[in-house]
C-alpha cells in the first residue's frame, strides 16, 4: 500500500513549470537572471503607468480583438512551419509576430499593446513551441517582455513627434509618414539591442548577433506588413485579412531557406559541413580553372589529443572546445574564406585567390590562435578552464597540390599526418610532394 501511495503521489506531481525551485532560469548565469527581473520590472511599471495616462477605449478594445484574431489565425495556419523553423534555426531567430505587434503600436494605447504581445506569445508557447525542449518558459517570457519594451520605445517616438496613431498619421501628411518610418526604425534597433544581454556574446561575431542581410530584410518586411495591417484597420478593416496570404507565403519561404542552410551547416559549430564545404570548393575550383594563373589554398586542421579532452572533461566540454576552435579559425581567416568541419576534431579551410606563401602564413596564424585559446565550461559545480590546446595543419595549394578538390584534400591530409608524425602542433606544406 505504501509503494502504491508513493506512486500515486508521484503520478500527481505538478509539472516543472509550476514548481518555481526547479525553473530552468535558476541554472543560468546570474547576469541573465538579473536582466530578466530588470526588464520585467520595467515593463510592468511602464504598463501600469501608461494604462493610467492613456486609458483604452472600447474602440481600442475592438482593434485589439481584431489583431489578436489575425495573429492567432496566422499562428495556427503556420504552426507546423513555425515548429520546423524553431528546430532548424540559428541565431538570430525572427518570428512573424512583429507584423501584429508593430501594427498594435500604430493603433493601440501602449497598455493594450502589452496585452496583445502577452496573448500572442502565450498562444505561440502553448500551440507551436510546447514540444520544443530548447524553449524554456523563462525564455518565452523574456522574449515577450523585450517585445513589449520595444513596442513602448516605438510608441514613445510616435508620441514625441505628435502622431499618436495611424489615424493621426493619415491626416498629418509628410510628418505622419516620417513618424511611422522613425517608429519602425526604433522598433528595429531596440529589438536588436535589448536581446544582447540575454546572449552569450564572447565568441559571436556581429553577423551572428544581428544576422546577415537576409535576416534584417525579413525583419524589415514584417514591419512593413505591420504598417499595411495598421493602415487597413484604420481605413477598411475587412481588408486586413488580405495580409495573411503573403505573410504565410513569406513564412514558408523563410523555412525553405533555413532548411537549405541547415543541409550545408554543421550543427555543433555552425561551420559548413562536408557537403556545404565541398560545394563551395567545387565552385572555387571551376572559377580557378577558367581564370589564368589563379591559385587557392586548402588547409586540413586536426586538434591534437582531442580524445584526452573528452576523457578528462567530458563530451559537453569537448563540444565547447570545438565551438571555440571553430570561432578561432574563423577569426584568423578572411570573411570570404570558407571554414568547414568534417566531423570529429577535423576542420578544413578554403582560401580563394591566395598564393602558396600566404597560405602557409594563414595556417600558422590559425595554429597560433588555437594555441592560446582558453575555453571555459561549467562542470555543474564550478567554472573550469581548458587550455594548452594545439593543432596540426596540412596545407595544399592549387594547382601544384592537385587539380581536383579530392586531390587537394588528399595532399593536405597527407601533410597533416606528417605534421602529427613530426611531433604535432605544426604546419606542413603538402604541395611540393603532392
């Protein structure tokens, strides 16, 4: 009976989200915990203040209902696409809710914008993200809070310019257009800046933090659709439904692009995988063959004694080392050079438009960058540091090292093994003996 009772109690145990002591937030770094509480306090205080200074009307409540209905409809129609995007995305992640939240900025009092954000994110969490382990509740709450602050910043710009909403903008001529454009720019900038303290930025480039041109164009497109939604609701509300089809097509197109990127990207390091790197190398080879006296280099890089790191510190720490090494290699090469991971602890670099001497110089720069790395990781009790890393590097240059991608890789691979046989932590040129 005792065991049965215990089993029954265990079966009725509340989910972790209802047990505050077990929240994933407490396992994060202290600065992130402090940041969460700071922004949530600011957002709550601003919401209370604005609800007093700008009380909503019944008309505002009706607009809120329309935006909530449109946002939920879009989320339901694109639910499977959104789940897939979450599974394959890399930072930064941009969802489509800014269409509705920016429209809310242009139509609603700030306090109702906060309600709109809360409802839309709660619906996304319950319907689209609930099966995804990488989305803990605190992260959804933090993201929603940051969106609220972003909306308040854009609304503040509108108020300072004397254009309280879209209806006023429509009767303000050029001033109205400028106010809406500046509000959109404010939304764009604040959304990018406020997320930075929530990220681990020590090994991320500016592009990894803020995204490339495609990511930013997507964010701009959602803000433009938000403007059109607000315009429709302020003039002919029934036309706002016309926003849904292009938004769903855009959503699916972004997923297709993400899948293409995922198919050529190493999940652990964010570098090109074997397929992606080979594709770029084949293109470079074809370009070099069309040009006269064109050369390019290939580097094969292998971490020395990596198995000992996994054995001593664990595989999670080994993954941190791989990510740190990947970042070190990328920082030591040019923006248009291509870095890949061929599995395990082996990396490969494609260096277009470069001569043999310069290839060796780049290889030596990479070797030195890896040698001075200090990789921090937590073992659950304390932060530990892995240092004393080294790498052996084999070099091959087109055309002397080979006139096909596989031949160049073989030449670089043979040079790599000669570097290991000679004592490791060195660069060997395989071109002369290819």
